[in-house]
C-alpha cells in the first residue's frame, strides 16, 4: 500500500496587486497565518506517524498490570553458562565465577497473557524476606536475580513473596531436565529442535505448543515452558513467536573447577 504524501493544510501564497507595497498589518497577518499552518502541519505529521505504528505509544504499551490478573505462567530456564559468557565482567560472580558449575537455572516464573504480559505491578514492591532470598539460591543463584524477578514479575502473580517463591520451586520441580543437559564440560553444538525434543521426551504431557527454545546470535539462551495457574502444562502460541530460528547454536560449558 502506497501512502500519499501529506497535502498542504493551508495555501499561504498571497496574491498582491502588481507593484503594491505590503503594509505592516498585512505582514503581521501573514506571519500569524504561517505560524498556524506550521502548527497544524506538525500535528498532522504526528497523527500520520502514529497511524503507522498502530496508534500505540510506548507509554501505553508499558503500563503496569494488576496483581493476579493474567492467563498463565512462563517458567524460564536459562542455560547459566550462556549468561556468564555473554555478560562478561558484568556477570554476577555468585553465579559465574570458577567453581559455580550451574547448568539450567531458573530465570523466572512470569505471569503471561495470551497477548503480552504484566510487569512491575506494585511500586514500590513489597520487601522479600532474607530467609526467602537465601532459600532460592539453589535454583536462582544470584540475590540480584531473586529480588529483580520478584519486583518485575512476582508482584504480578497476586501472591506474597513467600508464596510466590514457593510456587517458583513447585514449578521447577514439575520439570525434568534431560540427562544430556545436566552436565556439560565442553562446548556443544545443538539444534533448537533437538533441545526441544529432549525436553518433550522426558516430560509426559508436554508438547511442542507448550515450549519455546530461545537463543542469542549464536548461543542457546533459555527453555521456556508454559504452565497454567495450577502448574500443569498449557499451550502458548504467543511465547513461541519469540523462539530461536537458528538452525544450530552453541552451548558453552559449565564453570567447574
């Protein structure tokens, strides 16, 4: 579809008699008319640009949601060595220094809607008790991650901090990690389809419409599994839209030592 250009809103060409002098009052009126035309043209251009974006502004798209109002969860399991390698010096040493041999870790349990997702549902977010933070470090090996996930996603669950992280633990316990991805000592090339198939094989009831494999430019990033509010598997076409489209990706090795 070809969009026609914006037409002039006002024609300001003055038709003066040949040889006539422009009086001061005429000049002032012409200046005011030009200013009005300029303002109207800017407004029209803004409306034109907004029409190209579907009429959604960034502010409208990022409004916080209502706690407890969502359709299902997404359990995001990150391949920890990818985070450590890509973050470099910015990586959390509690997760990434030598002697931290983490494989798949919980990135988060995210309330999700059929289209879009809520986030930052309570500002300021309620405090996470220190015993709760410590209790999650076996699954989410970074204090910063635990607190961040509570603020951004947990506050949208409709649960308190303790109940939310109990739910995270139950969700993780419901998923079996394939044996071949529990220990990795060297770089491994895989296809996203192979990773998905391995998870489907060891998790009865999970099918291809309930899981998405994500990647960065060349590394396996996450396995995302959709769960209903009772933590049973559920379909999620929206999540699959962000799945990895690469044919092959690398899995960096775990950080033992």
